[in-house]
C-alpha cells in the first residue's frame, strides 16, 4: 500500500469521547498522518525518545479505489477498494502538549496497517478489538460511530481529493491504553483478520 495520504478521524466513538473528556463533534474531526508512518503486520512499532505515553488505537481503515472528489454520502461506498485494520499509534503526551496531532501521530512506524484489504464487508457493524500481550484492551463496533463511513468519505472528499490507495482511518472505540517496549499489540477487525506488531524502543531512545 502506497497512499498519497492517510486521513484520520478523531473523536468518532461516543464512549471513547467520554474516556478522553472531549465534547461530541458536530462534524468529523479530520487530521493527516504521513505515509512514511506505515508499517505492516509483523513489523515493529518503535517508541521514540522523549515521550512517556504511547497509546494503541484500533481502527477500521478504508482504502480508496478510485479518484474521489465532492462525492455524496449515497455514492461514497462505490469509491472504496476495501477495508483493513489500522493501529493509529499516538504519543499521547505530545498530543496534549502540542494541541495538534502531527508530531504525536506522525512518527515512523506509527501506522500499522493490514494484514489485508477486503472488499466485501459491511462497514456499518464490524467488531473492532485490540489486545496487548493477549489482554483485551478495546472492544467496540462500527455501529457506535458518530459519523459512519459514507458520511466520513463524503465529508473528506469535499475538503481534498482522495486518490486510489489513500487510507482513511475512521476513529477508535474506547479502551485506548499505553504500549511499552517488549509488548505485542494485535488489532482485529471483523472480516479482515489480525494486525500484529511487536513494540520496541527506537535505537536512539536509550533506557528512557
């Protein structure tokens, strides 16, 4: 997968909003992650120096199949190539300190994607789970989204043109939590499979 861009949607599950203490958005909260953040199942998530809290965020990913600009919600799903699992890894302390998402979510290895892209899925009611060292951390369904997949795609397409291969990460259910070097994190999306990544300290992090 070589997207021109990765679009993230923040605060899109009600119970996650409650745990983070944020207001319910009236329109989708859109941010970008760099394509250089992408890794695949089996690759290591690297914890960089300086941060004291890096969280997992299990998400449904939508892969765009054809060029999409100013599309209605009713037509949006016809532009989708398929669905995948995404871990929107986030340095939570950097996010809070900066007030914006670019540094917190933009590090290399902070966007595990996979293990495959599946075309024939119903995005409206898929189960999403996250396990760390076998312990269940997140367990939600896309039916709990504030903004469903067609609404998100239409909204984004009225801001920027989506190109084939672009990835839209649609938000995370409640239960986000910290990752530490030596752990293994698994994101499961119903119908897609298991996205599994070891967590290590980046080589310049040292003992911190």
